[in-house]
């Protein structure tokens, strides 16, 4: 899956938006003249000095007042110049500080990536934590996204399966366990950062997350996370661990979360109390062949949630006490051939599109609420 990202401003863009001193001075002087003229005219009008006797000679007091006024104008102009120069210096300093922060970030990034490619699992583990820390301290969103992309890419790399524990393969088995620890650490860090409210320090909410084809056999927590922007992709991922993958009380209010073609074969994936209100959540072609898929007390009130073409062949799937009140939930082309599927005690809303047809052709019992069943003749 290709992630479409909007271009983010860089340090070069910041410098291009910095006006030259001459232009700023000209605009500032022009604004000062207009304001001064407006104030002078307003005072003259308010004081009812609409007619000035031009024949009257200037006395010493009036001349002295004009001189003081002239010096005041000169002093004000000087202060204006100083203000513009200070503004310019501040912007240049900010741009310089950003360049320096970017340079240091790049150096640390290179060192962390080198560690991630080490033959030693312990060094790789240090590289994982270093990249996560760099994402937290990144000077802009582009650099943060780059760190997250590298961690996701590491999870997408192929790895040697567990040879099993026996004396002949003891070293390979221990190495597999060590490298699995690195992968599980990345999954844990992703979950930890996604549980932090967007806009707070160390929050990755709103960033793109590409876990296409990843084997998720370790704990990953999205409890209470808010998916309101960006793209989170689990296309082709395999949920095969005996651990809980938690989306409990998560909010899907924008962006896109995709489980296209994902496989759920062990453990449990829980969406209990989750809210689907906007955006799109796709389970198109997903295969539920074992474990549990829990949508108990979930609320489907908007957006699109699609189980089109999904295959339920051995998993326990529960929508008990869920609320369907306006969401575009669909089961077109879904098949039920094993396990159990429960929609009992649904709180509100019509049956999802295509569900009754899929249930009628199912080779396994699909528990539906009486309000969704056709009336007896």
C-alpha cells in the first residue's frame, strides 16, 4: 500500500518566507506614515480645527513644539528601524537554530540506523530506542515520520522462523528469541506512543503507520487511541500471537485504518467500547480463522466500516451490545463457515448491509437480534 502524504514545510521553506529588510522597512514606514496621518487628521477633526489661519506667523513656542515633534518622529523612526532589525535577527536565529537541530538530528539518526543494522540483537535494541527517542524530539513532523517509517520497515523485513528448542539448534533458537524481543519492543513502543493524546510530547497520533504484511505476534496496545488523521495500515498483516491486541475504547474519527487481507488466527483483537464515527475502517478480504474478535459495546455511528469479502472460518466474533446508528457497516460477500458470530443484544440501529444474506448462507450459527429477523407470515 502506498501512503499518500501531504508535503510538510522544511527549513528552506521557512527562509523563503523571510522578507528582505528593505521591503519590511518600506512597509513599516508606509504603515507608520498612514497611522500618523490618520491620527493627526482625527485629532484635528475632533478638536474642530478644520480651518487653519495660514496668515498667522509662527511664534517661538509653536516653533519649539514643531522641533520637538520632529525629533519625536526621528526617534520613532529609529525605534522602528531597530524593531525591524531585531525582527530580522530573530528570524535568522530561529532558522539557524532549526538548521542546527536538523543537522544534529540527522547525525543521531544515522547512528541509530547503523545500530539497527547490527548483528548484535542488543545493539539493535539500542537502535530501536534511539529511533523512538529521535521521533519524540524531532524538530518537525517530516523527520518524526521518517523515524516511524524506519521502525515500521524493520518490522516488514523477513525473519527466520523459530527452529524450535533442541540441542542441535540451541544457538539459532536463542538468536530467534533475541531478535523477536527487538520486534516486540517496536510493537510495544508504537502502541505506547499512539495512546498519548495528539499534540502532547511523545504522541505519534496523526502520523502514518505502515505495518503492511507484518507478523504481529507480540503485545501492541492502542487502548484509548484516537485515529483522527493519517493512514494506519495493517494490510496483509498476520495476527498470530497468543496475546491481546487492544483497540479498547479507541476512537476512529477520521483518516483511514486498513486491515485489507489481514489474517487473525490466534489470540484476541479487542475493539470493546470503540467508537467508529468518521473516516474508514476496512476489513476487506480479512480472514478470521481462529482466536477472538471482540466488538462488544462498540458504537458505529458514522464513517465506513467494511467487512466485505471477509471470511469467518473458526474465530469467535462478537458484536454483543454494539450500537449501529448511522454507520455504513457492510458484510457484502462475507462468509461464515466456522466458529461463532454473535450480534445478540444489539442496542440500536438497522442490520449492517449484506449481513442477513451472509447469515442465511452460513454453515455456522449466526446469532442475530429479533429486530433484524424477518417477521413470521
